C-alpha cells in the first residue's frame, strides 16, 4: 500500500472500527488513517479534503452521497451479511469493491485497494476521453455538468461560493463564413490555449459548443474576483491572432453568475449566466456583465423572443405585406416594398421593430432574409401573371451584404421563380454602405451586372455617401421624411430639398418614405421627390389584397 495514502475509515461500532483500523495499519504502517463515527460527518469531511480511499459500511444511500461529494476517492464497502446480490448492487452503484468482513485480512485489504486503483485509473482514462472536447482538449458539457453538481454539493456545506463565467466569442460566425471552418477550428484551439493560461490551476474551463465556453471559478470569496478574471479573459482574447496568413481580431463577451447569490442549481446558474452574457453583448460586446434580476427581466423576454424566432421560422409564422411606392406625377404604383411581419401565436402581428435586432444578434437574419427573397419573388411571379407590372423592393441586411455568394444565390432564385432581374430593386442602408464600403461596392457591381437595381435607403442620415452616388451603379435614393412634421420641420425641409436637388443633378431617382399626410406629400413633390411611400399613400397589404385590388383597374 502506498505510504502516501490517506484513508477515511467510517464505522460507528467500536469493535468493528478497531478491527478495520488494525487491518489498515498492519497492511501499511505509514498510511494516514482517519476515523469517523458518523455518516453525516463522513460526507462533510470528504467534501473538505481529499482522501485516497474510504472504507464504508454497505449503505447505498451513504455511498451515493459520498461519491457525489468526492468522485476521485476510492470507495470500499465492508459487508457483514455476505449477500451476493446486495454486494453486486453496491458495485453497480459505483463502489470500487465490496469486502466481506469475516474473511478480510490485511493482505486482502491491500490487494483490494491496489486492484481498485488500477481499475479506477483505466476507467478514469476512458471517462476523461468521454468528457473531453476533441478539438480543444478542454472539458466538454458532460464534465462541466458533473463538476458543477459537485461544486454545488460542496457549497451547501461550506460558506465559500464559486462563480460561473459564460464566455462567447464576438462575431465568430463571420470569421467562419469569411475564411472557412478549417481556420475557424484553428482559431478555437488558439482561444482554448489562451483560456488555459488565464485561468487558475484549480478552475475548470470547458467548451460546451461552437464558440461558447464556460469557466468555473473555485473558492470565490469576493464577486470582484470573478470580475477580475473576466477582465483578464477579455484582455487575453483580444490580442490579435495570425493564422494561415490572416490577421484576425477577436473579442469576447462574458456573463457572470455566482453561487449561491444567482442560483442554487446548475440549470439556474447556467441560465442566469447566459442572460448576463446576452446583456454584455447588448451593451456593446467585448465586456462582462453580472446577472441582475431586474435588468435581466428584459433579457429573459428577449431570449424568449429569440427562441420564438427560431420556432416561428420553422413553423411558417412569418408573413410578407407589401406597401406601394407611387409616382405622384401620374398616380401610378411603380413598385411594392416587401415588409416582413411575424404572426406571433401570443403577441399577434409584429412588425420588424419588435424582433429585427434580435434576429441580427442570433444570426437568424440570414435564413429569414433568404426566406423573404424567395417568398417575395414568388409574389412577383403571381402579380405579373395577373397583369400587374410593378417592381419589387427588398431591404438588404448587413449580414446579407457580407455574404460572398449573395449575388449568385439571388440569380438562382430569380431563375427558379422566372422573375426578370429588372423587376427587382434592393435597398441598401446608407450607414451599411459606409460601414462596409469595400464589400458594398463589390456587391453593387455584381448586382448591376445581374440587372438588379440598387437603391440607397435612409439617404442623407450619415452625411457621407454622396461620393458613392457617382462611383457606384445606384439607381436612386430613398429619404426619411418623418422629421418634416417635427419641431425642426422647416430646417429639415431645407436639408431634404438640397438632397433632392443634388440627387437629381446626378441623374438619380428620388423616393421618400414615411409620408403620413397631404402637406408632406405636396412639399416633397414640389421639390422633385415624386416617388412617395407611407400610410397616406397606401397601407401595407397582403399579396391577395394587392392582386385583387389592382386587378380591378
């Protein structure tokens, strides 16, 4: 027997206790043997310090509680009745061996401990493989859940708390989309190494999926310690990474939940840390946030909406309505803008203001955008078949702009729906163009070559896109007319009039949105903004309403 062993002997009967103590000392005089007469005390001591082995009565309830508390300790049960079926049940419950008291000797005890340790080592290697993330070598979700349960049990008997840090890389999906999953996997391996170096030796770091990691911080005496480690993580991950000739800038957001303040169960701690992470991202990313029940009430609502978005996309809860854009010179409808609506089962019909930012955050904006374009093109096909000669206008999101194959995918959808490219106009926000100028320029050229019109939406709001009007194949601009009815209506009117005049001089068409009354419509028309859209011009309507109302004329 290894002289460095520490053995906890649990037995309330004095005679039996003396027998086992003598066997332990005779088999290895240098081993440290501690005696415990109370099962309750045994579980407490196992949670407070490590033991090589523990000798227990054949009590399955005590065994299960002790194993959850000290999973690395060898547990040998001492049986008094020699019931083979009961002994087999103890082995099935996790005992490393069951020894009959009446035939037990010091040599038998030594042999049982050695064999149990060898079996445990072999099983531990298999268990480690089952609990290890193959890409990064970190623990996986199974290891995290086991360790989290163990820490909660220990925390119930100790005043010392711990913290759970939910770590998520910012914009990792864009790196995968731009450079491929191979480089993305290499980046995750680099991130894992940085996390290892940042964490303390006794802390656990696990990868639970994709670019999501969870850290468990042991022996937390002050929540500020968790904030300090979160800051170190954010700083370590923000260092540039060079992989395959690409220089990558990575950042991370961290949500923090502490035990027992922010949850008493593993599920609560994970959920609350996730909600704190969501708020950290909403606050601008590259930072951390603690779980806050008051502030995270809105976060929980947003998470529910986000999950509902996924379900709604699968269940066909989304709808398209179409709002007319009218030429006031002759009263003709020149195009219809496709507007997304969500028929929420509890909240009713929702406009994009209620869910579009959450769709961007969750990455659902891409499948939603693909669905919108497909549905809208089918609608164009139907109104063309009904003899309605109007173009279709579709808004383009940031994420779609950055998709390298967007123009090619649009071409395939146009061919499949048999819609001529000239019937389509895509609206690109001015701030998106300025933020992603290089990608936007390439996409504009590709869409122009395809025969699709490009319009610049919210033109004039950023004061920086005028130069692009002459360099890019942009057909027209769309202005926001809402401020014409505000306190600075006269001042804003002069600004809009200048934008219209300048756009006209550059041979660009001009449309105005949010036209809600006759006075605004008359002003814009006199200034040269003759393509108008808004509730005063026409409310959004379903495809069936569009076809039935226009087929009458």
